[in-house]
């Protein structure tokens, strides 16, 4: 009887994938007691390679500029993948 093993990845494979694609953790929390805001926490953690981060930072800056000028249609937004860009 042949037993199939689940696909396993080494730590190096997992880290390579995370750094290549990137991971964003965005947290927003508010604690209120009797209607009085006691604590608000806003945090964004980005884990990516420098190249991946810079590529997406440029794209996010474009989105922020367009949204501040009220010229953005999110249905039409296309973000190029880092592999496709040459700069």
C-alpha cells in the first residue's frame, strides 16, 4: 500500500515565498468603556523583500494621489506584478 505524503515546504521555501509576494497585516481596534473611547490602535505591518515593497509602494502612491483628486474608479484599477515591471 502506497501512502501519499502531504506537500511539505522547508522554512527556506516559505520565507522565499513570503519575501517574493509579501504579507500585509492591517489592524484597527478601538476599546470603549461606557461610550468613552479609552484606546485606539491602528497598525500596518508589511513583510516583503525591498524590491517587492518598493514596487507596491509606488502603486499605492498612485492610488492615493488619484483618490485624493477624486479621479479614481476602483473597478478600472490594474496593478502590474513586480515580475512584469522592468524599473
